[in-house]
């Protein structure tokens, strides 16, 4: 479903837009009434698009989405809690994300079957019936001339599906669980999806894979809109995956000018921090890994990858790079130049929301919003990006840092820096994308089969361009980023960047 403008995405955008309007309005006297009106505005009695079988259920789901978009938690199901309960604590211009970030909206979940093989009406009842022959438990029999699977006997091995000549056997599984690479999706007592917070690394792949829109994350758009409306000095730092996210006809100058129109005082490229990180990690690899002091080096720019390593492979913590992530390195650069400003990270990533909430990062990054949320803020203010154009485009970073947006780009940037500044050094590169693949490569590393390697991990298949907060299809984003990298005026950052002290 990635990149498709589905009704689920439409509702998310509507909710974000209405919440942003509340923030820009910043009227405490009408806030409660305004919040209560939103579900009725989005799901009206005469709505042409029926998102669910009942407008009452649709409104119930929108209400919970509204709370999450305001930075609040879902309401409990076992006691009465008003829609606006706790809103006073969120009616501020600065609020950190509180875990859990990803939450299943119970009223939106369809209780999909977790794992089941079922014979469809495509079955021809063929004479060979290979499905019966390969079943190791005798779970398949002929009923009314068609194959039938006894679910009590079935062990979900899938052999029947693999041999059916008509592809008449379907594997039914929960989309959110299938997308989760760390097996964090379980079921509650009613069979609805439930996220195990101890396993979840907040990549958001479950959220973008649920066709019922039953999973959502928290947002800071209300608080950011308030801060912008109050005229504070707010600086944006934009992740390199932004290219193409706001329309194929929107160039960098359009984007910069639109951010200024929204209220940002200045804009930096997060690729600047990526450049700093590429040089630092090149130095780290040469001085630690090639000398044998460390067996291998794990990059650290993807928060879901880093959380995965720390949660599931705690004995590998020393091998995770201690360099600042591009978001934090760029934010600290901004704070040095604008000590009184608030910094907003604008990117494709849901997990960055929790990274910014860490105690060591809170003073650097004040807000995190995704491209999806930013588009809703443009909508709330009625900003047409084509109507604005800045005097210049971005000149903060190089092609190496901008390439961080795609899977393999981090390792490639570090490798190119090593080849340029440490000629003759042998570089062994490995990279994994998607949490399931990341777990596999960390297992190999733990077993000693990755020694001497620089290992890049990306929680989202495709890298940052495939993050949960993106707006466009992944192949399109990859093409746009490649062109942006190619057209950069400088290919590599200067070696002197390793001397920058930001810690």
C-alpha cells in the first residue's frame, strides 16, 4: 500500500490538518469544543465515503486518532474517560513524546487471523489432489468435491499452498504482524492486535501496513503549531529524504520558502550532520576496527536499528557507533549558532520521535514531525508550495550526507570517506534493511562472522525513504534522492569535520 493515497491516509491527513488548525488557532477557551467537533466534521451524516460499516464506529476511531495527534494516549476501554481528558497538559508549546509511541486503536482493529491456510473457491477438486499428499498431518480431506483444511490438525507448514496447481490455497495472516520484524505484535483477549512495548522499536511498519488504519502514532503537530503561532524562534532541520515528498513539481527553493511562510526562522539540512557522522565513523572504523580493537562497527543513525541491537543483542552495545546521529549533530550545530532557538526535526521517521525524547537529546531537539504531518500543517495554513520560492536552495551538505536517505547510503558515504582520506585501507561493508534482516545480520555478527566489517542497519526496507512518515512511493523517492545526490556541488565532506566538537 506504500505510496497509495488510500482512505486510511486521507483520514490521517484530515485529522492532522484539523489538529494543526487547533494549534495555530491557540484558543484555550474554545479548544475543548473544537476538539469535540472534529470527528463530526471528518465523518459527517451525509459523508459520500463510508470508511467503515457505521459512522458511529468511524467517529470512535477518529476520536482516538485525534487524541494521539494531540500527543495524548488512548483512552482505556474499561472506564469512562472524556475525549478531551488531559488536554490541558498538552495545550502547551513544548511537549515530549511519551512511550508507547505506536498504539493499536481497539475500535479500529478487525481482529485479523494471525496465521491460517484456507482453501478458496478457486479449488477445482482435482484428481491429483497434491495438497493432500504433501500434508504431514492429514489435515486435508475432500468435502463436497473440494479440498478442505481441518484447522485443528493444520500445523501451518504451507506445503499444501506450495504444491497447489491452481494457487487455490490462501495464507491468511495479520498484515501488521507480518510487517513487524521483531515479532512485537500479539493478540489481546478479544483477538485484536496488541503491541508488546518490550519488543517494539517504533519503526512504524505495522502502522503503514494495517489496511484498516487501526494503528497510529503520537504527534507533536499541535504543540509545534502553537509554538509557531506564538512567534518563537524556531529552526527546521530537514532530513535528506525530503526530496520529492511534497510533489514532483516542488523544488528545494519552493520548500524552503514554504517553511518560512509557515513560521520557521531558518532551515538546515540534516545531511550536514550526516557529513559530520560519515567523517567521524570513517575515522572510528580505521582506528578501531582495522586495528582489531573492535571486531566490527555498527552504524547508529537509524534509531530502530540501534534499539533493536540494544534490546535483543545487549552484548553488542560496545560495537554500536558512539557518534552522534545526523539529527542530533545537526541540532547541536544549530544550537551553537542559535542558542535561544527551538529545533524541529522534519523527516520520514517515526522512531526519531522517541530518539528526541531521550534525556541526552531533549535539550537538542525540541520537536519531531514527519513529512506526512508537515504536509498537514501546510494544508492547515492553506500554503501552496508552488506559490513561494526562496532566493537559494540548500548548500549545507554534500552528496555523501544526502545519500544517507537510502538503504546502503550510510555505509557508502563512510566507505568513500575512508577511500579518500585513508587510502589503501581495506573496507568490508555489510548492510541490512528491514528489521528481520537486521536481526539476521546481528546474529551473524554475534557469532563472529562479521569481524572486520562496517555494518549498516536500516529498520525500514529501503531506508529512510521508506519511513512510516513519508508521502510518496519508495521507488520514486529513491530516484529523486539519487538525482539530488548527483547534483550536489560537493561529493564528499572535508576531513576537518572530524575535529568538530559537538558532544
